[in-house]
């Protein structure tokens, strides 16, 4: 198993930036495809970004493409989500997840989850 701990959330003004981190322990992160998901208040958890095992391939929904960047440092067992040009619609709890299979955009494909870090974007 792998344990995931997110950090970096907080309160930011619209147009601002945040960088989230997800630190893994228990197993080498390079074994997993990694993803970020967001659950906005009163809504279901949605896909935000995914990255392949080596970091060469990344995936985003149109809603964040060009604003968010997922990256990973396997030597540090850490995945990052750089979020720029934030809007109030980006508010939510952001979860890091690990997938032992292929790249997936659905949360059902992910095997391990962190506890989440809250992001609030004010107008």
C-alpha cells in the first residue's frame, strides 16, 4: 500500500496561485499513475489532473487546462499541482490519488487516496 498526504491548500484571492503537494510513503511513488481530484461544496468529486509514472504524460479536463500543471518528483516521492489564475469555481477539497493500473480520469480507477487539502478562492 501507499499512504498519501496532501498539503499546500489555503485561502487565496481570485487570480492568485497555489501549489499543492502530495507526499507518498509506504511504496515507491514511481509504481503509480497519480491524479488530483477536487470536490466542491455540494458536488461530486471531479478529475483535475493525472500524470503517468515517468512524468512524461499529463492529462487535464478543459476546465483547468492552461491554468493547472501536474508534476512529479519520484526521487522525493512527491506529486505537485501548480494552480494559477484561480477562480471561485476552483474552491473545494483537493485529493491526491494513486492508481496501480493504467492512466485513468475516473476516480473509480484509483486505489489509494489522501485525506485532502482545502482550497478556498475568494472574489
